[in-house]
């Protein structure tokens, strides 16, 4: 795909996301903070990034689903306490509003779908859901798992069933 086509595709994703540019940047910044805390092994920052107002949930690759703030934070504490920090990064992230249409005012929930790159372990697809709390975007759900192929991850506007 040429740079021109990629730029057009990114523009389409932004315009169809239901988030204004400032909201989109803020949600993606919160997502980046999540991956920075993960890579740095910073349990305190990781805890601060998780919602306090909603039930939180997390599905780590190969783990049973976890629900509840303490269970989720305990899982992250175990992961982040590893002797060698996980070399993880996020690629190709895009953000979208979750909930009422953009005409209903500022978004209070959003999702990010991205590729999670784990050094030496390959690629995962990840979904991170965020809620606006106290003027900050906080994560309330993380799900990462292996997929057959991640090239050509696409986003379709108004595709409600999947």
C-alpha cells in the first residue's frame, strides 16, 4: 500500500471513529501510557491507569478471564514482577468511541484496537476499553490474544455484528 493510500485509510478511520481529534489523541495517549507501564514493569503506574468506577476485566493470553479491580491488579503485579521486564510495544493502534453517537456530546467511553508486539514471542491482537474518569481516560478492559495473522487488520464503520 502506498503512503498516500495509508494516509487516506488513517483519515477514514479518524473521521469514522466518533471521537474528535482531541479525544482520539487523549485515548491513544492513555493506551500508550498502558504499554509504557507494561514495558517498564511499573505496577504503581499500571494501577493508576485502571478504572475505579466500573467493573474492570482482563483476559491475558492463555489465562482465564479476570474480573474485579483487585484480581486484575494482582495479575498485573505478578506479570510486572518478573525478573526480566516484558519487551512489549503497541503498533497500528486506532481509537473509536463506544456508546452513543458523536452528536450526543463528548465521549465517555472508547476502545483501542492494536497489535501488541512481544519481543521473541510474536504478535497479539489487543483490545483496550477506556472510560473517562476525573478528566482522564482509564482502562476498564484489556484483552490480548494470538491470532492467525495480523497483517491487514481492518476497521469497518457501522458493522455492528461480529
